[in-house]
C-alpha cells in the first residue's frame, strides 16, 4: 500500500484487467494504464477492503501516489 505521508491523486477508473500484482485501468480518456496493486489505496467509502478484491469490469475510485500519476501521465 502507498505510504500515508505522500500526496495522493484520486482517479475514477474502469478496470479492464487484473493480475495478481497489477490492474489495467481506463481513465475515460482512451488511455489504458497498468498500475501496481502495491501502490493503490482505496478511499474510505470504497466497497472493497483492499486492492486484491478489485475485479475486471469494476468502476471505482482509487488513490495513487502523485509521483506514479505523473510517471503514468495521469495527473
């Protein structure tokens, strides 16, 4: 899970694929991006307890570190 001390970016995403260690997201702008589950946090109001419960086809809000959003051009 991402460190609590760093800035987080909130994203509304569609889950296109899931592996044991990553998710493939569509942010709605036609770009598909792989994100490591180890860097994903879920907001308090999420229907899931952790990123291992995310499934293909889900539409949800996730939080990722600002540096990762910048690296993946999601900021």
